[in-house]
């Protein structure tokens, strides 16, 4: 019985580490933090983001300028996560809703995308990272934003390195 319990604890730890990588990726994308994005991929990882197909490192370099030039802000909310562990690898499906605020002449637009990350994670040297990612888009919509909440009373979010989260010591 002790071995089953130990194995269960190891699985929980692996799942926790995988979820931390997923959150780190989302934070890196939303803050346009190229190094944080790059940190979730193994050096030989591949990423298929539809219009981009290449290494994880190349993806980080490619996506940040696009996000900075095309959108005022993004927010990636992670939903259901299915993790199927197999020793030092895992098949992972993560639901994501990605919000993109695009500038406009008269009003900003909100582009919302519902999709999934289909990942193969591998644990190498005791560290779980993405070895392969394929992004699947299930739906999307675009709407005109009607901004009427008094945001001027709050600190405003930004991108790396100006965002208040970096001032608070988050890395």
C-alpha cells in the first residue's frame, strides 16, 4: 500500500508542476515576456500555432512583437486540464479562452477565441516542460467594446517590464 500512495503523490506533484508551466505560459503571453514564454519549452520543442510552426523558442520571438503591435492587451483564461501521465511524459489537453483587445478608430474591439492546447510534456532533468504543442481553435467572436467602468481609479495593467506585477516581485 505504501508504494501506491507514493506513486499517487508523485503523480500529484507531476500534475502540479505541469499546471504551473501552463500558467507561466499564459502569464508570459499576456505580459509579452519573451523569456517567460521561452522558459516553458524544452530546447528542442515544437509549436504549431496555425500560422506559426517552429520551435518553442522561435515562437516566443515571433509572437511578442505581434501581440505588442496588434493588441492593447490580452488575457488567457485556462479552463479544464486533462493530464495523462506516462512515466516522464504526459499528454495534456488544456481549454483556453483568450481575450484580445484591438485598437480601433471609434472604439476598441474584443476578439475572443475558444480553443485548446494539445501538449506533450516531458520531464527532463527533473523539470516538466512542453516538448510539443498544437493549438486547436474551436470558436471565435469579435465585438465592439463598450467601455464604461471607471478604470482610471485603478492601477492599469501593462506589458513586461512595466506591469505592476513585476514591481510586486513576480517573475
